[in-house]
């Protein structure tokens, strides 16, 4: 069974799957770390915030993490995580990565509770 670290904020050193609700429906969003392309920062993320079901967002996050060789971390303040996907755990040691100002697109989260 796969294990995924649950974090409170997106990581700038991992692919982040963020789960929340939008209009009363469970939704997911995927954000990858920024990188420099021709001197510009580029953020890898889902096409439209809250447009993916949690299952589709999880599949996209896993694929991106596998493609980039980065770990996958999960922000899930509402407990939407499906145990079929694997085990969520909280690290007691150093975090995979901290929140980054390059992840400002997550400002649409209202107090970490729902997608807007």
C-alpha cells in the first residue's frame, strides 16, 4: 500500500494534491512546484480550480509525481481522502517542503476549508 504525507500547506518540493469542497461537492486540485522556463516561473496545476473530482485529481497528481520523480503530498482539511488510494500519514520529522509564495493560486482556499 502506498503512503502519502498529509501536510497543511502546498509544498514547493513536491506535487501537492489539495482536496476540498466546491458548491457542496468534493473536489480536488493538483499543483506542482514551479520551475524556470526561459526566465519565467511556471506553475503546473489543474486546468480550472475545483474542476476535478477527488479521484481524477488523485490520478493526475500520481501521474505528475511519477513523471517528475517528486513525492506526492496531500492537503485535506475536510477528510475527503479515500483510503483505497493508500495511507495518509503526518510526518513527525522535517517536512518535504514548505509553502511557497509561488503557490499563490491556493489563495482561493477560504481558511483551508473549501474551493471557491
